């Protein structure tokens, strides 16, 4: 692990060359726009194990990007690898069903008692879209209420402009090539303001409200006490569906996700990322009643690669490990150790750490007070200073996500956390 920063042109020589090669044949040199944000170029990685990852130049990192969240057990957990290797002997894509689908569904429903029926897909984006489609089908309405700073996939109509909500609420902006017509069905407002939600319901026939239970795509911002309960009551009063997007928080904030932690549940729940230890899989869970139209084929949900054998094998084993070994007390203890350590070494230099529960948190430079919504977060964050800090961490062998989100895994032990704190002190001193 490198202990000091080096000239980027020397430290990342092979990554720079690999990026130049990819960029000649792959747009931007990446296959997800989230990966465009890296310095000096999007890095090229060769292997990962446990809490560590190595790039093509041989640089070693303590990995808190964790595949953008999925590797809650660490990279290459031996039991997950064994399950996938065994599945490899049977096949990959059957254009039909297999027994692991029922086993996964039974395990998920057994762990999350408010779910009765599920469907399995590939990614959070398509599960978000299916949730909205179900809500529109059962309500006969088309309008969807969502919140600034939350993210529900890259597909129209749920991908909208990143700017602040129209005042006080309204149709959001869209990016180049996106459907203006689809976006016209979205109503957007700031998070954590019940009065805005009340105004939306008074002005529109809403099919569903979709939210992250803890806002994790702009900082890590909790719902105010009673907020989700009030939104749920408004949904019930007006006949709308409440969709809780646990793509990030599911399995990271306990086995029952943020809903279990908060003691409040939605009508439809979405899972992805940590559900299968990095293999491509997502799931939607709800009541039999809401899922009935999908089961009859009236509400379309299709996909050649849905419930791929290897992914479901990984998901079943991940569920087994989380239930049998219950890593959550230790995982939370180590996360809190890191959060408190970062606050201690960085608080005097303006480093703020936003943490709610579970094994993820956000760092930024700005006010130490708890954030309320996207607007509050933007006003109290210095993105240029954060970028310098993340660069300094990367050069010293610590890798969070490109926007300062940390995911702690079972593989991050006290030794690695203490090493991370030492590197953080060095990074801050260099700024």
C-alpha cells in the first residue's frame, strides 16, 4: 500500500494508457457515466479481495467504493465464490425457471415480513421502473412524486435533472435526449417538507410516491422524525402507492434495511447492490395484491437475463451468510469506529461526516450540522475541497466513491480502519 503521494503521471501510467486505449473504442472510456469522475483518468483495476483492490499499475487501495455498494461481505467471499463456482457447472441462462429462484424468494420473504411476492431483475433501474408501472396500473393514474437528491435509475421517466426542485414543486428539467413527455408525469419537491407533499396531493392525482428511506444519493440524509409516517398517511388518504427504494440501504442498514431500522414500511420495496455480493441482480417485493397484475402478465416485466443462475446462486449464499453469521453488530461497530475517527481527525479542518445507521456514510467539507435536504447539502458542501481530499486519499491508498460516499464491508477490520485514519490525517495535512 502506498504511504505517500506521488506524481500522478508516474503512479497511474498504465491506467492512463489503458484509458486512452478504451476511449478510442468506448465512449468516454467507461461503460457507466458514474465512472467518468476519477483523476487523473478513470482507473483500471485488475483484481480485488476482501477489503482491498489493486489497479493495473500495482497500486493497492483499502476499498470503500465496494463496487458502489454491493460488496457488503468484501470482494470474493469464499462461500459466495464456492456457490457461484458450483452453479457454473449447471449452466447460466436457461430461458426458463430454476430452483434457486424459489429459495431466494423464500429467504427474502422470511427475512422481510412485509413482503409477500417478489420479482427478480438485473438492476435497480428496471425495478424502479416496474414499481412505477405497477402503481400506475393499480391506481389508473400517471403522476409520480419524487424528491430532489434521490436517485431511482437512469431510465426515463425517473431520471430527471439534478438541479433544485421547481418552486415550490413541479415538472423537473431533463437532460439531452430524454423524454420531455415522460418527465411531464414526474412531480418533484424537496425532501423532508411534509407541507410540500400535501400541496402536491392537493394539486395532482398521484399514482405513487417514490423515495429513498435515507437519502444516500446526495449525502447521507435521514428523514426527519415522523416524515415518512406522514407521507405514508397521505398516500393512504389519497389512494397512492408508497415505493421505498432500498437499492443502496437494503441489507446495509440491517437485514431488514432502513425500513426495519426506522420501523416504517412502504407498499413496494426495491433491492439491488448488496443483494448478491456484486453479481447483477435486483428484486422488487410487495403484496400479492399489488403484484397480481404482473403475475397474470397484464403488467409487463420481462428480461432475458432476469434471475440468471449465477446471480441467484450468489444472492442465496449472501442471504445465508447474513442470516447465519449476523455480521451486523460487528459491521456497525467498525463503521462507527471509522465515522468517529474521521470526525476526530478531520473536524478541525472542516471535514464533516454524515452518518445515520448501518455501514455507509458521506464525507464533505462544510457545516457540521445534520443536513436536511439536497438544497441544504449543496449550500454546506465544498466540492472542490472534497475533490482535493479524495485525490489525496487515492494517492495514499484509500478509495471511497468519487463523491465521498464510504461503504464499509465485513472485511474492513480494526487494523484497516485505523490505517485509514492514519492516511486521512496525512491527506488532510497535505491540503
